[in-house]
């Protein structure tokens, strides 16, 4: 059976619903594109084109701009623009009106991420969406053929950049608008500017033009008939989806799908690369392109073997272009509804669409699109922002913990509150109704919307119950934010595409019962014969190193691919990579079965192994100092013991200050530069029942509790340290430490900072509009909080001012390491691997591959100084990161040092929970810390 998934099937009721959404969806956003177009609704769209040559710029701001002749095969000159700075051109417009804009550009080699630019007309950004315009890099498989390892498993082909000159319109990459942006230009000489936000690019020209209207299928069909176009005969072209020619992202690598024996190619026991897409192909704007060749002119149909098993109750949408153009309007929004099994869809359904193709090569591109979901999501995003704003107004009166027996008369004290609840309930209800109508089912994707509607209506009818419902209200609004994330992501997996004559019979998509039984039996037998923990090699050599990895299989495969591609050919040393559970290293070493090298070792592991003569001293190698120079001293500190160094840092993270720009602006506050600024802002925040966040590590598993990040930050900023007398005693008994400990605990005793908080979620709602957190929180917020995109930022932490006027911004870092075990058979080979693994090029390649594999949330926090600079951070954000990194210090590891973090936390709890004097509480526990250090030094025959 051929399923029907097309916007052509949308009934009149659905069309009206969509137009309703267009009117509803965030019409209040005065700086958005919709509001911009509303202001220019009666403006002309003059015919003709106006070309701006790139080399004829009028003004430059910043360094690094160059002119180049014949750049990358271009006829003529181009201007090369760096990843920071602004370039402006003058353009004369004789006919004022709305114009589309396109650019002819080349992606210069950079940090492997998409190119970002801000666009301005006469030095003003016309609407908020023009603050970040994205221009893709092009990616493809490095190998023409799929390679296999020595176990017979397919290796996922590495993705490499395939740059070329491209013409691209300025358009919405978030998927809310499927037409290129329109910009208003007045009459006379205008100034247009592009400001670099990320990555370099070469520009040939920019062009003002009018995007032609796309015809409907009925109009296109009439053209076929008028031109006498005939159906092709006897043509049947199968395009394996994994053989895609180009992609917009390195995340769109081929996949191995073992769910069904119907997928081609197939093996019950071996890994076969046989599909593409899946959960990696889900974000609006991501596209995959295939090239194919037809043997004769004619009309063809197109079919896809696909699986959409992630979005029950919602549909995935793709826009489909052939040779860079939409064949007809319906191709902008092609739906793929939920189905847990593989199925073959013909585009157009029971009456397949026909496409006129000429003899020769063609390209088909499928792009993730929000389609008819776009106005729904705009509606929910608008509702989330408004309901969060109302929540903040409510807690301003009730606090986070309202009195359950008190009527706050919120409906009188917050004008318009009831109207907001009713209005948002109505908007959300329309979204839920539309989804149920269009998908024909009521799923979990709609349940969260109905829950919110029901609560809003009840709160509007019984405002006296609002205070008691406050917590569930916050949870439900957070659920709406999660709904935006899940619906925005539209995964689709493809096995193959078919371009065929209209009379062709398509192959069966689903496996038969007998095929399924054979598949299950084969997979069961393979579970006994295949070693899925070892990552196969492509070549063997005389020398070898065994490396244990505790991350997932995908990360291990990335590592193994880099080894086979870069390390083994250069050194003739083969590497046996094994995936192991996190806690297996210690028992394996005790049993004499450990590896030569362990990756992702915790900060406390190397020195503890060194005390027991189980870790190798890396300073014994003559080029150690040269290798150590790749890192900051702070990253080496935790692995230094008794004049030796027993590991190299892999990752290094540290705290940064995160803040909500919109909320601080409402409160007339600035991000604090000093701790006095923090004290000044606390009263303002608490007046509005908001809070400042300081990190408190969980003490539920404190066997190796590290010293608290906030305490370490304050201690280092005030010139304190954790140990003294050559690390033989705790230095927390110093006057500086006592004062810092008192200040730290006062945040929770005097200022009532929360002891437990989900900072990321409270940051989203605005309850905690500012706080200090690990810098990797940036990755989480970028991906998990799209509704506050552009409303937050991060910078260096507040500093402590000294008598000479200087301000210290020190923070303590946290690291993971690669360590060599002392019983390694070939220490020189192991050291060669460690040098290669921590090298800039390797760390950079691994970080880029990892981000390509798992997305922006997995941006790799490498400890290598040069590698971090080359990872795809926006320039402004990396500069903030770099400023803080200069202030980072490491916490040394000493025998018995695990008692420091543990008892520091115990002293803190006694002060905060039992109101004990800070000095007395800390002094008591320092005795335990010093006793444990002395005990361990005696155990390991160290000087006391």
C-alpha cells in the first residue's frame, strides 16, 4: 500500500486553522519578522535585480579582510571576510519597496560550523531574525566505498567538507517561514552591512531580487499537458540513501539499521551501513542531497522507503527540491506520519505527483521543515514567554513558597492576569485541536497541551487557588517548553529513494514473517559469537597499545576511526580500543588485567594510582615538557605528585557567570563585575522573589567529593590555598580560609540562597535570572532552551577587589585525564599514543566529529589550549571563555585529600542546617582532614 503524505490532502478546515495560527502566532513581537511584514503589508515589490559586487565595499570595521582574484575558481574578484568584523556596501535603489536578498559565497575553511552573519540596512537590523543569518558548509562522505574493519563490520564513513561557490537567499533557518525574507529599501543610496558572528566566508556579490512565485501542482500539470510531456517508460532508478552526495551538517552521516531484514544492505550479525537520517536528521534547515541520472526525457514519479517511528501524534515534514528549485508549491511541505515499521511512500499518494526530468544528471534535496507546524510552535513559544512572565509577577507577591491558607487576591493585584490565562488557554487549545484533527489521534504530544489548558481555565475561574497551584503551574509551563523541543525535532530515516516511470511496481517495504523469524534467530546467535565491546581495526602492526574507554560506542568509534586514519599509519602502532564500564579499572589493575592507557580518568584517579605505584610517571619521557606546554598549568596541577606527573588532561571545565539579559534589563541591573555588585543586586532580586545561583554539589555520593566550586573560587580570589607545608597539611585553618568559609556560608544563612536548585530550568523560567555554573551549561541552554534564545549570555565570574584596586576572578577547574598504567608492556608506544591523543589536531578532529555526531550539546571541552580556540564557538562567546580561562587554577590532589571536599561539605551543612559558628565548624573538621593526610602519608612512607 502506498501512503498519502502531502499538504495537497489538507482539507479546507485545516487551511483555515493555519491562517488562524498566522494571525495568533506571536503577533505581539514588535521586533519579529511577522510584525515587520505587517508594517510593510502595502509596500510594492519592484521588479528587476540590483547587484552589489563584493569587492566594491564602502567601509570595513576590524582586521583580516582581503581581496582575492580568481578565488577558488571564481572569474573575477572576491572579498574574503574573517570571523569577526563588519563590511558595508553602498547601493543605489531607484524603486523603493520590498526585496529578497541572495548572496554568492564560498565557505572558507574555519572551525567546521555553519557561517553566521548579522545583516543591517543603514546600520540598523531590520528585524530580530536578521540578527543571525546562517550559511551552510557542505559535507559529504570521505570514502566512495564503505570500508570494513577486521571483524567484517562496516565503518561509518568520515564526513569531510566539500566547499564550493553557492548562491543562497537570506532566509529563516529556524523553519518558521518557508519563503526567503523580504527587506524594505527606501529610495536613494542605502548602506547594507554584514557583521561576522562565526566563521570566515568569501563573498562574490550580493543581489536584491524578487523570488518568483512557485506554481501549484495543478498548474504545473497543465503545463505538462500543454507541452505534450509524456510519461517515461521502463525506467527504474534506486538511490541508496546512505550514498548521499552532499549534506548540510557532518551529523548527517550514514547509519546502521538492524531493526528489519528488509533494509538493504542487510546482515543479521554484522554492522552494515544501510540508512541515513534518523535522530540526527531532525532540526529545521538540515538537508541531504542525492545525485542521480535519468536516461530519457519524460515524466517520473518519486518514492521513498522511510521510517518515522519517533513522533506519534505529530508528523515529520520535509521540503523537497529538484535541481535547486521547488517543482511546485506542494513540495514545500511533504508530511510523513508516524509508523513504527518501514514503509514505501510515493510522493502524492494515490495520485502520484509527476516530475518532468530531462536526460542527464539531476539532484534531489530534502530539507527538514516545520511546515504547517511552524505557526503552532510560534503560538506555544509566545505562550511560554507570556506564562513565564506571569509566573514571575505572581511569585513577586507570593514568593516561591506561598502560604497555602492565604488568599493573595492575585486577580486584583495583577491587572489582566485572568485575561492572560484565558487568552493563552484559548491559543493552546487551538493548537491541540489542530494536531488532533490533522493526525487523527490524541497522543502524548497533545496531552501536555490539554493539561495546560485545563489548569489555565481552572486558575481563571478560581483565582484564589492559584497560590496552591503555583508549583504545578511552573511544571506545566516547563512541559510546554519541552513540547517545543520535541515537536521542533522531526526525525526521519531513509533506506532508499526511487525515481521511476509512473507505471513501475515498487518493491515491498516490510519484511515477511519468515524473514523476521530468521532475523531474530540470526541476531540471537550473533550475540554469542560477536564481540561488540571491541572496536575493530582496519590494519594490524607489530607494536600495539590497549586503550580502555568508558564513553559510549559512538564516541569510541570516532576515536578508533581517528586512530586508523591518523595514528597507526604514522607510527605503525596498532591500538586495541575497548569499551568498559566506569568502575572496572581498579579491579582490573589489581587482577593484572588492566589496559596500557585509560581515557576519561577522574581527577582523583591518577595520583591515587601513583601513590600505589600503579601509574607511570610521565616526566620520565624526555619530551614531557614540550607536551605539557599544550595545557594551562591549572590542568596539570591535579596530576602532579611527589615531583612527578601521572596523567595528561583531556577535558577541563570551569565556572562562568550566566545571566538573563531581558530580566536584568527589566530590573535595571547590570551583570556584576565584583562581589560587591552581587551583594547590591541580591536585595533587588529577592524583592522580586528571584534568586542568585551558586553551585552546591550533591553530597549523596561523597566518597570522592571535590571541594565546592563556589568556595574554591572565593578562596583563590582572596589569595588562599587548600594545602600548605609541601601539601602535608590542610591550609584551611588560615585566617583567609576562615573568612572565606564564613562569607560562603552567609550566602545561605543570611541571604537565604537555595541549597538545591535545578539552575538550567529555573534560568529558563526566570526564577534564577543569574548564576554561576560550569561553562558546559552553555551547550545545554543552547539546545534545551530555544524559547530564550538571544535572551541570555555568559561572562567571567564576579571578582574580588584588593587594596591596590586590582580585581581577581580566579575559579577552580575540573578535569578528566588520560593516564598510563605502570604495567604497560610498551611504555614508549603508550606515550606515543598519549602524545597523539592530546595533540591539537587530534583533539580538534575528535571535538568536531563528536559535535557532528551528537550536535551542539556535545561540544567538547578540551584542555588543549589551541584546540579549544579552533572549536566552533561564536567569536564573542569564546572571547568571554578565554578571559575566564586565564583566571583558572587547579586543585592539587594529595594523599588523603578526598577528606578535604567531604569535610568541607560536612562543615558547611553544620553551619547552614544547625546554625553552628562557621569558624568552630570548620576548625573541627580540619582536624579530621589533617589526621587523614598524615595517616595516608605514613601508609605510603612519605615524609611527615
